[in-house]
C-alpha cells in the first residue's frame, strides 16, 4: 500500500527546470482534470468531468453516478507518475519570481493583465475577476498564494482578449474551495484538499499534492490547446474559369469563408484556411492558395530521359510516347522537333537531345526535350582458359592469347592482351600460385580481365632406399646412423636431402634383445618427404662363461665352506659382468650326518637371461673317533657301595660337534679276597654319528677295612659270685658297615679289684668278627 511518505520521498529529488515566467510541464498529469496524490476522492450527484480523474493513495467513490469522459486511475502506474509530475509542477510554480503583490481579497470587478502575482496569506475571491490577455494568445498568468483559496457563491473568473485557461496557473499552498454556483477558470495546483461545492464549475484543472477531493453536482472541463487542422485539395489549385477544386480537412473548425463543413468547393481564387478554437485559444491550419489560369500554352510531357549502352539501342522518335494537354480544354498537337547529338567520345558514348513540340488551338506552343544518353560502360566479357595444376615449376606453360574467348555487348572489335603473371603463396620453388591475367578492351575503352589460376603444387615425395636389415648380438654392435651415401630421386629434379630421423626401440626384453627401427627421411625442396626404415635386430643368445671353485673334502658338516657367489669367475660376450647366483646344494651318498657328497651349483645370468651353470663337489667324510673320558678310579668299603654303570657320567666329544653316544661295555672283577675286598675294571664305549668309536675304563676298588660295631650287655652288680651270669655271645648285638651279621665270640673274663669272694669286678670281653 502506498503512503504519503512514499510520495514525499519521491518529490524530494524533483528540481524544476523552467525559465522565468514559463508555464510548468504537467507530464502524465496533463490528461487529468481532477487528481490528488494522497487523499480520498468522492462525489455526490451528477457531476460531469471531461478529462481523467483519480488518486494515487486513498479511497475512490461516486462514479457513478458521476460521469467521466476520460479515464479513472487509482493507485496504478499512471497515478504513480502523475503524483510525481504534480509535485514537480507545483515546485516549478513555487520557484517563479513574483512581480506583483496582491491583497488577500480578489474579485469585485477587478481586472488583471499577464504577470506573476503573489499573495502572502489565504485568499478569497468574490464577484468577478477579469483576466485580460491584451490580445496575446500566449499571455501567461501565474498566481502564487501562500495559503488556501476560496471563492464565494456565484463568483466568476472571466478571460478576455486572448487569455486562455491553458495559460492561467494558480499555485495554492493550502485547500482550494469553489463556492456554490461559482465558475472558475485556470489550472489549480494545490497543497491541500479540493472542495467543489454545489453546482460550481471548473474550466481547467484542480490537482493536489495531498488532500481529499469532494465533488457536488459539478461541471469540470479540462483545458487543452486547439489542434490545427490540415487541409488538402483534391486536384490542381490553378484551373480555368468554370472549373473548381474541393478543399477538405476541417474538424470542428471554421473555414475563413464562414463555413463549418468538413469540405468546401472553391470556384474563385483566394487564400483558404481553417481556424480551430478551444478554451485555451485558437490555431490556424495551413493555407491553400487557389488561382485561375489565363490562356496559357499547352502542357507537354516528353518521355523520361533514357540511358542506353549502345548506339544501336537508341529508340526511333515516337510522338505516341509524348503526352500533351491544354489547361482550358481543347487538343494539343504533338510533332517531332529533331535529334541533336553532342559530347560524343566514341562510337557508343554520346548524348541525343530529342525535341517534341505541342501546339494548342490558338497557336500557343510548348517544347519538351528528352535526353537519350548513349554510354557504353559495359566491359566486354572474357573467358580465360581453365585453371591448371602442375607438380613442378618447369611444367607451367607460357601465356597464349589465342586461347582467350571475348565478346562485347555492342558491335565492334575487342582487343585481347596478356596483362601479367602474378606469383603468390610461394612457399618453395615448386609450390606457388600463378595468377595469369588477360584483358579484353572494346571500342570505348571498357575493359575487363579474367584470371587463369595455375597452381604449382609439388606434393610428390622423393624416393629413397634404406640399408638392408641386419642382426647383431649386442647393443654395442649396433652401427651408427649414416645418412650419407643414400640414393634418392625427386620428380621435379634435384637431389633430396636425407636426414636421420630417429631410432625407435620395440620388443625390448633386455639390454641386448630388442628390435631397433631406424628411420631415414628424404626431403625435397618443397618439404615433401618419404621415410624408409631399416630394422636392426639385437639378439644376444650367447651364454656367459662361469668357473666354480675346486672340489674339497672336509671332516664335518660345519666345515662345509659358505656359499660365495663372489668367488665365481664369470664373463659375458656383450660386456657387463654377468650376475652369479647360488643355485642349489644337492646331497648324495649320505650314510651318516658327516658322511655324504654335496654338489654345489652356481649360475651365471647375463642381462638377457642367458644362463650357464657350474658345480663344485664337497666331500664330507668323518673318520675321526670321538674323544671319551671316563671318571677317575674310586675306592669303596662295601660291594654294595659299588656304583651302577652310568654312561651319562661319561664325557665324550666328537670332532664334528655334539656328544657321542656312550654305552656301558662290562665290569671285570679281579683280586677278590672277600665279599667286600676286590677290584672292578669298568669299560665304556663312545660311538659318534658316523660309527667312529673310542673306549675308556676306570677301576673301582672295594676294600672293607671298617670293624663291625658291637654292643655288650649293660653292666650289672650282683651280690654273690654265684650270681655272675654266664658269658653268652648269642646275646650280643652287633652291626657291620657293609651289612650282614658279625660273628661274636667270648674272649674271656678278667677279674680285678678283688676284695673277697663276693666282692670283685669282672671285665668280660666279647669279640665281634
């Protein structure tokens, strides 16, 4: 929705561009009779408006019953632009320089002449205000009122002596009110509401920058300048007595003979025009002068001037082609007056002035002339021989005018000449274009040329034969490229230049196995070239040489020498040393861990995979018995203390590493004197992995020299000698270090400390053996 602020923002940028005392331009608003930029628009009763009406911002009502002979614009693009244009026109009027200051009361028979008037406050108009245009239809009245303007009942603005409503402007800085029955003339640009009270009339416009509009049974008619009529005659405006011409084109105007019809028939000489009059003045149409002919000579019209190319094309005189008439009737007779030739420069270039004469019944004559120009500017036709193309410059033929066909539009001899050979686009001795020009010239010097194009374009390559294909073993044997010595031939003569183009290696699987395609190029003087290829096959299939180390024999596996490809002597036919790799160790004839034959194979491989193998035989033959050490000799008391045989206690080492297998062989007893006194010779056997054996022995001496233990009965005391117990060896407890039972014998009693028969000490001894 539009707001007053939108309208005000637009007008802030409008700057009037008017000269002093100049009426403002209304732009789009020129078609409006009543309009407000911001405000409601209403009507009561049978108001009749001639012109557009509307509001840009505000409500609209009252049409119908009101009648508009124009358009209604409410908040549309036309109203938008009209609001801008009204603001611009208002500012333009406000910016005019005041010449005369008036009081705030107008009318009462007051008469004013064209000027810029200003009133410093709200004004009223009562009675009649007369605006006198002083006979100037462009006279301008501008009223600047710094406040509202209101008219009383039946007030009237009258325009006289050429003053028109289109040139009367009222700039009102406030509301504009027409009293009941008042008649107002001019264009009001207000900055407030517009009130047209009951039955008041406005001849002009009422346009507001902002304010409501209300109408009440009013008559409003927009003032527009008159549009001048355009009149025309339907025939000649000079004629003979008794004839007439019809003039037409009057629209709502008055002919100067007083007629108001659209057309008039004129039979008398005079100046004829139409005057159109509106509320804004009058305007006059164009003038048509009508005259009567005297007894004039006849009119005659010759044939139009003619130009032909050849003398043979000049037409014969023909009076039937001449038109003649008499202005007042009667017949004019036409006769041929003659041909005059001038300005001749050749057989087909000259002018003919042909004269015809028209004579009316009274002997008046009129002469007309037709100019026939003979001007041959058409060059003869010429046809060159067909275009040619050759390979070589030596094949270009010499010029030959005999082969040229020419013809001229006019009769006569045509001269043919060879003009030139122009060589263009030359890029080499046998590549260029010859534009061969021939000319044909007729009798009047008209000349034409034709061009035969002879194209020399050598596109045939020279011939060349490459060296025969070869095969070599090694890349180092590939011969160097040698462009010299080639035999070539060119279609246009001369010797072609041979260059080495390049080597292309394909199918390469190694440094000395590939196909080399060697290309040579023969190029002639025009860059035509032909390539030939020589195939050089590099194929190394020769095995490298290889020498292994000499055969060796060792005792043990751990003495086998390490694999050492660096010790291998090898050589390759194509240069770089071959690569030696250890291939395998193959064991045969193995009977034990250190009894076998090892065949060691090395392989020499050259850059192209050619291989050669050699073998070294390494014999492993262990025939050295293991070393064996028995425990030292030992002595024990008892046979039971003789240790059992124990091979695990035997220390045995093999020359090839590891422990030999030790087994107990036997015990040999000697020197036995009792169960626990004898010698044992104990023998062990050590066997290595390959069956080599060694024997060791140690002596175990059994010699019991420990007496048995004996326990005598406890000491006893008896009272009487007869109570002394009898010796009893069987009751003696003994023990032997080697086990078993000792033999106890009674050794005897020894009496000591004898006092009496029943008082002594008996020391009784037992012997355990």
